[in-house]
């Protein structure tokens, strides 16, 4: 469920890191989410989780949640089910699909408890959270669930080709996206968090082979590999404290 190149596993190291973070946290702003709706436009002056993350990505710029600090920020997420509903677009940023943290100021997202606060991407066709290189994110007292990037593109079909040269063969399917629930390239700390019921992207199907004059058609393309890290795909720094990662799966092959 966890695919990581730098996971702190020793108790002493984890305690040291947590103590350092707790003791060195700079003062900053607190943003309070006041609606469960997934939105970016102003609507009745309420603050959504996506808008709070937009604020911390652009400190000093005011939106419905207020103005984030360049030092550090805390997002308070009350009890509730926060379903992500803005379908992913060709722009892979915080405006659609998963929540993207790109700012360099440390941000802590605090829920009301694992059984009380859930961020859910079921049916979205994307993961729940992406943490960019250089970003520092701490999640506390919540559950992340239902992430599943859409299947990768299938291979191109081959053309009709009597001798089955390269153009007659089907193309290979693309590889599935890594990280079912979370893709981390920065620094991510999970404290009393559950990550569950997510899966990485499926590989694309191989393209069909073209027809030929002989009895058999040309060869079809190979299926793309499934994505890794059904729960978390980590290429940065990952620290887990009192957290559970369960019931996740890697992507199926094409």
C-alpha cells in the first residue's frame, strides 16, 4: 500500500523528527473550512477545502478563506464528509481533480478525528492529494479515501499491412498513474490518519493489430503496467505517526 524511497521507520528517528517539527513551527495563519462543497468560486462567503489550499499555494492573496501566511498555515477541517467533485482537466493543478499543494510554506490540515472527518475522491477519476516538490504538508486526525486515477491511454491500433511491418502492429498501452490516494514528492507527515479504499491507475490496453492478407492479423500491442502505491506513492520524505494504511491496491495491468 505504500511505495516509498524514503520512509522513516525507526521509532527514535520518528520521535526526533516529530519533536523537531513541533518545536520549530513558525507562527502563521489559520484558515477555517466552512463548507463541504468542492468549489473555487465565491459562494456565500464560505470557505471550501480546495479554496483553503489555493490560499496557502498563493500566500498574501486573499480569497474566500482569508489570506495565508508566507511562514506557515493551519487549515481547520470540521467533522464531515468532504467529497471532491470537480472532475480532472488537462491542467494538473489545484483547480480540478485532486487537491494539489504547491506552496513552500508548511501547511497542517487538522480534522476532527479519523471517524469524523473524511476527504473522499470516490468517482472523481483522480487521487485525493498531490504534494509537490518543496511543499511541506502535515495531515492530522482525518481519513483519506476513494482515490483512483483514471485508466491510462490505450495503444494506437495498427494499420492494415500485408507484411505486418511496424505500422501494422498495435501500439503499447501507457503505464497507469502512481499513487491511488496520495502522490508525494515533497515532505509529508501523517499523524493519526487513515488512508484506505484507494487504488493506483490501471495500465492502458494494447492497441489491436492491423489486418493482413494472410489468415492471421498483425500483432497487437502490449498492455501498459499498472501504477504503484495504491495508498501512497512516495518520492519525497514521508513520516507516519499512529496512522493506518489499509485496503488499497496497485493498478491492474493493461
